């Protein structure tokens, strides 16, 4: 099966080619919608935001810079920012609590070595590392990294000083960075 | 704007990677990164973690496919939504790319209902970007709008660097339309061919003025 690179598809999408647009959307819609849904917890709003994310990608394709990451990451960040902006109109209580995000749960540390079908996900190292990070740091980095909070937002949400919020984010990110480096040879 | 020290930038690198800096802070740190490879590398490591955090979020399927409403919203206001099977063939030709480039695929274009096999109607044109030895190194796609909109994609053979994009008119006169950066063997550029009303070809030109590859539109 022949397959266009993400960058080439984006180029076709940017000039309004219907085929490229449809393939681009089909390739990324489950990730885009998944992010919007995870942040808003509202299926209808998430669909609207996902559509808007694709339209922004179409209108602003020239802002994609491959040096700063993949097409997928660029698109996901557009979506996350849209969802976060949409949620800014909502009361703080409407935001998800990081402690309630089931998908952050660490994978089982022990797997049956006889079960060849059990394969580590690419981000299992991150789930494990997050499990090892102190609760308050994990909350801060998830709020910032997944739910798009600024340090000031984290401070207000957690009722802590801005400096403390920044420290928590940095400490957590530093631990995750080291965990990623340690996991690199195994991945 | 003063340039911050490496120590200051390294402290803020996690926040930069997470997008948690304010605009002025971000501008200050980015200005430093332009001239500091070691801080760039550190930010890259944090950015990799930030990307992984987003990868944790599970995928989900919307109740309805998103392509139809997005395609409908892409239609210019006031313009007829005429669709032609001929255009579908052009679109398919556009994206049935050669194996040698790694730009590969056959696309099936559909109408807004998701049932047909037609594509939007602008006078879409497509051509390979061909380098020395007739090697296909990428693709160019153009719309029939005025001024013409172009999308150039390169992902084979062209060395990393900055290249000028020149559009040629029917008389062979070349006008600069933009700069395409190739990084990691790939580069894309899209924009208007404003200086040339009806370009017949587009060329990628290196810093020394050599034509690296060319796409023939007419």
C-alpha cells in the first residue's frame, strides 16, 4: 500500500485538494478528537473543536515547521490549545482533575514473560515515570502538559504560589526527561 | 530585549517545551536558543517529553466522520460547489506519486456526502519536482486561483538547507515567490505565486544560484 508522508499530505491539504484533505483528516481524526474529548469531556463540543482544528491546519499550514516536531504533534497542539481556550469560558470546576484520568495509570510492572503478545506501548515508560513522581508534581505537569495550563493557571487551580507551581512543573519535567533517557535503549 | 543567560534559559526550558511561558518570556528564551546549540538540545529533550505527554491521551472516534463538514467549510463563500469527475482524476494523478520519492499514495477523493468519487473543482495542477538525472525529488501542486496558490513538497535527494523558490512565466522570466527550507531531508512550502500570474514552472534554487529541481506546471 502506497502512503503519502504526513508532510506531503499537509501540503496537498493546504491548497485545498479534496483527496489530500480527506486522507489527512482520516489519518488524524481519532487523535484530534481524542484530545478534544479528553479536555472537554463533551462529545459535541469535541467534534466542533476537532473540525475547527482541521480548518486551522488548512488555513495555517505554512506555520508548520518540521524542526519543531511532527505534523501530528503540531496538529495535536493546535487542538489542545483550541480545547483549552474553549474551556476557559467554563468554571474551573469543569476541568478534569488529573487524578481522575484513568489513562495516566501506570502499566503493570510485571508482565508474563511467556506471553509474547504483551508488548510495551511507546509511552509505558512515561506512565511508569509519572507514577514515580510525587503526586503534586504529577498533577502540575499533567495540567500543564496535557490540559494546556500555564504556570499561573496551575497555581490558581492548585491554590499554590506561582513560584511553587513553576517548581513542581520543572521538577516533574526533569524527572521525566531522565526517565526518557533511561528508557531510550529499551525502546 | 536582553538575551538571558544559559542558566536562566535552562530553568525555563521545561516551561517552554510545555508551552507554559508567557509571550514575552517565550520570545526572550527563543532569542537565546537561536545562538546556543546546547540549550537548544536541552529544550529538544524536554519537548520530546512534552510530546510524549500528549501521546498518553487515548484516541477516540467521533460519532460522525469529520471530513465532510471540514471539506464543506473549506469551500469559498459564494462559489458554486460544482464538482467534476475530471477534477477527481486530476486529484488522483496529483497524489499517485512515484515510488522513488517516498511520496507515495493513491487517494480517493469524495464529495461532501462521503459517497461519491469527485473532488473540488479548482483547476488543480500537479507535477513532480525533478532534479538532476531526472530524479523525482518531490511534488508541486497548484490551484487555479488568482493569484495562484502553490504547495511544494520535497523529501528526497535534496540536501538540507534554504532554497529559493522561483516561479517562471511563459517567457522564461523567473520571479522569487518564497524560501523553502529542507531539514532532515524534507521540506514543504505553500503560498501564493503573487509575482507571476500564470507560472509555467517552479524551480528550487540553491544559495549559489543553481537550479536544484524543477516542476513543470504547463
